[in-house]
C-alpha cells in the first residue's frame, strides 16, 4: 500500500468548521465559560485559521447570522478578516429561532408578522452570502409545536413549502440551499422538519439547488444513518453533513467519541457511491459542535483529525473483495472486509500526507505543546472586559 495513492482523497476531503464552536456556548441549562474562548467574529476567525494551519483541511468557516453579523456589520470586511487568517466564509446559517417573535415558529409560524420577519432575515442572509462569496445557505428550523392541537400540521407544512421555495428562487444560481431536520427539541410534540424524508420532500418542492443536510446527532436512537445517506446520494438529494457524536440525543460531542464505527460506515457509503461513478465531490462536510467542557480548539482539532482518519479508513475498503463476498452471500467475509479497513492503522498515511504539505505530523500534540491556548486565555478576558461583555447563562 503506497501512502501517496491516498493523498488525492485527503486533498479533496475538506471540512468546514463552525464559528460558534470557538465561542462560549453550552446547553439550554447553561454554559461554563472558558478564558480562551472567542467572543468576537475576529477571534473566531483567528481560531479557525489556526485549525486550518495545523490540519490543512479546514479552509472555510460556517457563520451564524446575528451571532457573527450583528447590525451594521460589513460582510465584505468580515470576508477580508477571514482571508487575513487564511480561511474563507463558508455556509451562511440564518438565525430563525432566537428572536422573541419566533415563539410559535418562524417560516411555519401561524403569525404573519413572524413569517415576514423570518423571510426578510433569509433574504438578508442571501445578501450576506453574496457579499462574502459563500455558495451555501444552510437552514435549521426550530419550528414545531409542543401540544396536540396547538396548530394545524398541514397548514404549517404548506407555509414552510412556500417559504423555502421563495428562498430558493431568491438565491443566485451559484448558491445551494441545505435543509436540515431534527426529530425533537425545542419542539416536543411535533417538529415541522422531523426527519430526512420530510426534508427531502421540502427540497424537491423548493427547487433543484435544495439538498438535505444530515446532522449526525439529529436522529432517534437506533437510526441507521448510513442507510439514509446511501438513499439520499442515490436520489441526488444529499447536500452535506453536520458532524458530531451523541449518546442520547443532540449531544454535540466530538466526532467518533461515542461511535467511530458508525461514522466509518457513513463514509463507506459515500465511497461506495463514488465507486459506482456518482460524483460525490460536492458533498459539504461540516462540523456542528459546541463544547461546554472541552477546550474549544482542542475539541475542534480532535474532530477534524478523527474525521480524516475515519474517512481514510473508508477509502481502504477492498471493494472488489467486498463485492465478491456479497455476490456469494458470504456475510462473515463481507463484514470482515469492512472491519479490516476500520481497524487498519492509517496514521502513517496521514503523517506522510501532512509531511508532504509541510504540516505538523500530530496537529493536536502540536497545539497542546504550544502557548496558543494559554495566550488566548491571558489576552481575551481583558478584551471582553473592555468591550463591556457579560457572560450569560444561555446557549449563545
């Protein structure tokens, strides 16, 4: 096995990191602050640039409108700050859940003024995307109800169909809409986009540039996520991923910390599709994690490195041999073919790739042995004090 044979796979496997992953975010119960956490978009982009320099795999940063683009912010200036840190602005994430007007929903709300506010915000997000050079508009909706009879489910469905179609038609031809789903939370009776099928139907009705976004934490226990992924790829409806791990619900844990074999199986289905001749180059690989306990930079690096390792393992699967076992209905032989790739040591390949790029051979170790986190922890609290920032107890 020649390590250089796998370099093109690693070159193409680029992972978008979220600005909010570097900030003091937490759970709906509260958050524990960290001195080194970022609290301005400049600090977030500085951290993202560091992760990209250490890994060579994270050239874009997902941004959250309202958190990263407060009123009066010049989007082009933000893009220039990103460039100064060696990264670009990636997916634009509308905030359709935080405003008090969204108490009963945003795009699916029964209240016209709330829908109007949400639609205006989406148009603003599209404008920000154009100004920053982003080609992704990424929707996650908290819309839903908490009690039977609270609202008409089909009326809400039709409002959402109309809103997403309108947003799709307002996007420039270069932009893709990503539509995420989640079975529950914060809505606990019904969520308007509760699963991949609902998201897929919405995408089909919105238009050809609408695709499904799979958040690995947004599934009920026992869901076969790789099956969903394979199905969506085959229907040309998979737009991308929000990577994280979970034990119970939307836990936002670092990727592979709970079920690395599950992540490997997702990547295996993507490489299977590529083997069949499907173009998988446009799949957006993104992280969506907020670390309440782990140091932000270390947690982000853990996820990026783990994603690279698990993706590379999926590239190692001997698919000729696998097809032979499958044709003979040799279950054990087929499973062992997958297991052989999963348990393979890919670190020498990754080290060779990093060396060829002039990158640290061990990004996490390099960070931990540096003064990057300590320096931030010394400087940033004073900056927050000077700006008059007060740490709140909520999520963001």
